[in-house]
C-alpha cells in the first residue's frame, strides 16, 4: 500500500474443513491499530456469499495491523501481519 490511497480488504469465511461459505449473516468489523497510518471507513459490507469487505484508507507512512472481529454464533478475532506503508 502507498499513501494516500484506498484499498479494499476482503474476508472470506470458511467452514471447519476450510471450504468457503456461500452465505452471509455474520457480523464482521475491520479495525486498524494505527489510525495515523490507516483507517477503516464506511463499515463492512456483507455480500451474502460468505465474503465481507471494507475500505482501508492510508493517510501516512508507518506500520499498522488490520484486524477483523467476527460474530457468527461464536465470536473471534483475526489479525493480519504488520502492513507497512512506505
């Protein structure tokens, strides 16, 4: 990623066998741990096909971690590796 820019983050939900789910309905929230570098804008879109997207806007240089919190009967969170904006 470079700045300033806008990118789309996509979460693809999978079942316990690793197969992509084909329905939506989960609550997914994307967050950045460094708002000076990247912010999530506009909320999360549920495409009702097992995928969820959000817009990530970069506004500076540095490193951030993008996380997604998922609630679909059970709640859990996942985080990306650190993303550096040069």
